[in-house]
């Protein structure tokens, strides 16, 4: 198993990974609270981006409605916690099937009825919007007033109930990101992964070669939805509140997928690098604005948009593939 | 009107009729907006994810010109459409044309970046507050029997029909319109017969933007302008275009009317916040059972 996990990893890539992991593990002792929070957000986007990448980067199915899995995960775990006192890790056991079932429904309808390409992307938006309006009017989950998780001063970290200091949340999301990275590495080298790549490149040819494309696309959606649901659980317990307007909104879906697209779609390092670049950029812009005393709401966002524009014009494949060639670690983490 | 909204009790039939007619007129403006999206996708094959944001540009232009120069939005219709046409033309020529052959997700990111820039520039310039226009007919209404309709809605709906008809005639009867349709039908064929496809693409994007410009100018008669309107109207345009049939011009108008009426009646029967849920429900049903849309051609 371990040997298989490291199969096909070049020595340079292994060293890079080891250095990266060591830096991440040491970070809470080095950086201040503000930077630690930024790192948590970066890892959260890296995790969620990696989850989305399974569906789009590997299997080629463009989902623009991943907020639905995020929101369902968050709501299931938060409801179980606030109503019945069930710990989030047990809540996750319930959240994963719910998100997977939702993914299965969307996938089944889309793939069975031949909804592809742009139409598929818009169908996923429609479902997420449907969920947003539904939760916004559903009294049992407090509708638009939102759900709040109890916040207390904790003397020590309660890892089981996910209540505690930023450092604890940091290690939780770091572990999750590392796990999903390993999972994706493993998937890409598995039979399923090769089938996904075949579907992404040419679905008709894949079907002609005897791949049951419907089944493998379904697997992609369900795996991606399940993995994303944990990001929702983390979001709920880290921010301690959930509003349908926020968690199911299209901007949640968009911010998840910016990282992998900027980093390099279909690559393992892309989502992580993209999350770093984008969150780093946003925070740097915000600090710069404060430093220069510019108090113009929206100015940061304009620069952010311009930077996105420049990156997508200059590097259509994302930042990672050219960087990987430069570092000599093969083509995008392969 | 408000006093007539009896929940649980019986709502008189003429209230439904009034609301439905209002929905049809609003829907025509929605349809004109969606027509822009449909034209752009039908020819350039790029999904304009900044469509609603482009409409907010037109809305703010209308609000400012109407407020400062006391010009009626109906007079502003053509000038604002022309401004948006220029904007769309330059955008396609300078930026989007690079992305025509690139994968969908990079096009998506490009337009999302544009949408972010547009929204926040509007936010910087106009601030977050809602702005509206004052017109001489703002509170006027027409009455035909039991039917009472806002004058503003009638003018907006009529203007939308006229603008859409003009565009329809352009595509149907002019040589330039035929050339654009040729590009949409067969890209390679259009190149072979010597059409300047890049210029035609830019023209098409400009025309699509002009539709949004006209629709946005009429929209200020119906709703207040805020910089944050963009995303929900982008989504609304998708819903309408897919319902009506992507690439079908009458389909976009029909889809707009259908969604307009659905929203209006749903707002009457249920809480108004639920109304767009019905639009999305229609979208899902259409995608599954008639993916080519109500008036679209059967997909090959």
C-alpha cells in the first residue's frame, strides 16, 4: 500500500513534498495568529479545490455548483451537533452519504438524460440555487436567520467535538488536505483514475474502448461530493455559523474552483498552489490597501479581478505546469 | 394591490390576471436580456458569465443620465444600447477572442474575472445603495376593464418587443446578419468563403451587449439599480435561454415571458423569496426532458 502510494513519484517531487509538509507542520510555532488564520483559509481552499478537481480535473465534468455539497455537509453536521450534541466526526459519517446521494441524483439525471458541457455546468448551478432558496425558507434549519454553533472559551482543545484554538483547526485541515492529496495521487494511478482521464480526453472513444462511462462519471461525482462535504463540516465548525445565503451561494462555488483553475487543472499540486496564490494575493492586496490608507470598498476586488485576468491570459494551463517543468518535477505532479 | 394579497382566502381572478399581465411585460424585458446571451453563445460559443454585470452597467448609465440630464429612459434606450455595443465589440476583439478556442473552464474564469471587476468598479463609483429613476409616468397605470397595468411596465415591455424585432430583422434580412448566421452554422465554411470571422464575432458580441444595454435601460423602470444585481440576473438569463432554446431568438423571448409570469404568480401564491425557486425548477425540467429548449432545434 505504502509502496504503491509512492510509486511513480520522482525523487525531486518527493523532496519537494517532504519540505512542504515539514514547513506546514512547523508553521504554527513560527507564524502569528493572523498568518495562521490565513494558512487555515489557504488549506481549506486547497482541500475543497482538490475535491472539485476530482470531478473536473480528472473526469472532465465541469461543476459550478459545488456549494451544494459544501452546504449539505455543513448543515448536516451542524444540525446534528446543535440539536442532538452529536460530535462532528460522527456528523461527518452522516454528511458524506447525504452529499454523495445528492451528487448521485444530480449525476444520474444529467448523465442519463445526456446533459453535457455548458448545460451540465448550468444544471449544477441550478441545483445549488435550488438548495439555497430551499434552506432559506426551511424553518427546521432556522431558514434565513441561520444556524449558530455555541462559542465558548475553551481551556483545552476538544478535537472530538472540534472546539478549540486556531492551531487545532490548522492541524485538522492540514491532515485533511494531506489525506485528500494522497487519495488523489492514489486515484490517478488506479484503474478508475485512468478511466476518468480517458473520459475527460474523449468520452466517445472511452465508451468505444468499453468503459462504462456512465458508471465512472457517477463515481467521480459521488467521490467529489463526499470529499467536499468535509470542507462544509470544517467551514461550519471553524466559522461557527451557517447562512443559506452564504454557504450555498454561487460565489462559494466559484471561489472553490478558482484555486485549481489558476493552479493548474487536473494536477495534484495545482489546487494547493492556486489556493496559495489567490488567498495570498487577496490578503496582500488588503494589507497594501490598509498600508496606503486607501479605504475604498471594492478596490481590492478590482485588483483581484485584474490579477485573475492576467493569469488566465498569460498562463491558460495554470501556474503549476510551467513551474513544475522549471523545478524538474515532471508534468504537474505526475 | 397589497391589500388584495389574501393568503389562504380566495384571491379574485382579476388579481391573478393583473399579476400575470405584469409578469408578461417584465418577462419581455427579461427575454431581451436573455436574447443577448443567446446571440453571443449561438455564434461565438462563449457563455457570457458577466451578462448580468453588463446589464448593471446599463442600469447605472440610465440612472445617472436620467437623474442628471432628466432624460427619459425610453429616449436613452438607443444611446445606451450603442455604448454597450461598443463595450462588447472592444471586449470581444481585445480579450475574449483569445479564448474562443480555449476550454470552457478558462472562458468561465475569464468572464468571472470580468464580472468581479465590473461589479466592484460600479461599487467604487456609485456606492452600495439602491438607486432608482423618477419618471413622469412612474405612478401612472392603464385600465382596461378589470385589468390595471403599470404604465412603466407597458412601455418597458413594448420597447423590448421593438428592440428584439429590430434585431430579428437584422439577422434575417441584412447581408451582415446573414454572414453572422453563416459563422454560427459553419465556422470553417465561413472562413472558406472569405468572411472576416473575427470581426463578425466582435459584431455579434457587440449586438448581444446592445440587447443587455437596452434591457438594462428598461429594467430601471421596474427595479432599483445596485452594483450587486449582476450574478442573479446572469443566472436568470441562463434559465431563460435554456428554457427557450439556446440560439433560438423567439425562444429567448418566450422563455423570458414564461419565467416572468412564473415569478409573478409564484410571488403572489407563496412568499416572494421562493419565487426564483420555480424558475430553477423549470430549468431543471427543461434540461432533463427537452434539453434543446422549448423552441430550440433538436440537438444532433
